[in-house]
C-alpha cells in the first residue's frame, strides 16, 4: 500500500488568506469515510488526503453552515465551499480583519 502524503501546511488560511494558526479541514469528513455512499464516490487516497488548511474562524463557519453529508457530497473542494454565498461573504468579511481577530458567534 503506497504511503499517502497530506498537503503541506501553507503560510495562511486557504480560505480567508489571513496568517493565523491553522487547522486541517477534511473536505470529506472522516466520520463518513466508512459510509457506502462515500466509499463509492471517492477512492481511499482521496478521502484521506482531500484537506484544506484553514484558520479556526473559517473552520467553525464551515461546520456551522453545512452538515457532514453536505460537506462530503457537495462542498468537497475549496471552489465548492467558496461558491456558497454565505461562506463567501463570511470569508470576504474575515479577510479584512487582523490575524488575531476572533469573531463572536
């Protein structure tokens, strides 16, 4: 079995582009990796390596807006996430804030 390599951590959030501590967002939620509908759509290596590095604020907003099933089936890429007007508006707004800024929800 080949060794899977996860993407290296960038300097800034892959959504808002702010320099802040980053967390790994699994584009296909790990909790769903064993589900038949996920296994049929995505090969094992893609399920594991499809990730984005995002700041905590962006990560929290992603999980506020979408269910895990929606993330796996619809919002499983950076482009798909940013195509949602609610997340896009949040990211655009957050991008204007300093790196240490934490939104209150």
